[in-house]
C-alpha cells in the first residue's frame, strides 16, 4: 500500500535520535502520555534498557525538532522479524498538537520500516484515543480485534488476530 506524502511543517526537521536527545525525549513522552501510567512513567533507566535491546535501531527512533531546537515529538519504530515491524511509540508534545507532527512522524517511521524491507506494520492504541485512531485509519491501517485494546495493521497481507500484549497507548 503506497504511503502518502507528508512534509514537515515549515521550520520542523525530522531526524534520527542521538543519545544527547534522551532528556528531551523523556520530557515529551511524559507530557504526551500523562494520562497513561505505564508509558507516561518511562524513566532514563527504562529508556537505557530499551536501547540495549537487540531490536533497537537509533535510525528507527525519529524526532521532529522545531527550528529553535525543541523536540516536538518522536516515532519509535521496532523491527520484529524480516517482514514485520511496529509503531512502537508515537508521542507528540501537547504544545505541538494540531501541527500535523503525528502524521509526519508516522509516515517517516513507516518509510523507515519499508526501507528495511518490512512488509507489515502493527501498532496498539487505546480504544478511546480518538486522535490516534483517526490518524491511523487515515493512513489505511486496518483494525484487528483484540480482547481489551485496539490493534491496527498496515501492509500487503490480510490482518490476522494478534495475541501480543499491548505495551503502549
């Protein structure tokens, strides 16, 4: 399924994560997920632990940075295997809402995963997160029913139910 064009707003740059970005990422994550106890409570130690995982790819942790250097949002992708990836975490600072940052970051992350040869991407989202649901359905993700969470899949194959435990909202 072809990806739509999604150019960053004027003055916004999309770039890869660097270790100097860790504090800003944690700050945006806390603000973006303030109502989500698990994800909103991500600590520096948690971030270090995830970055030590074999699946971590700094090129797959994309940042939207304003021309003043402030971090507006991030899209952390994850590779599961040779064909499957994940929108692991998409977080946008509440101060940047309404600027199209989530869409730009999502498309950039999907392009990154596609450049790695991945054919299918999954994500998990809370059923009451209407903004995220609108974003993902607008990018042609399809719903895969689960017991308590909403999972979406985008790719060349028909969706199959997943039994993975959702980690993020």
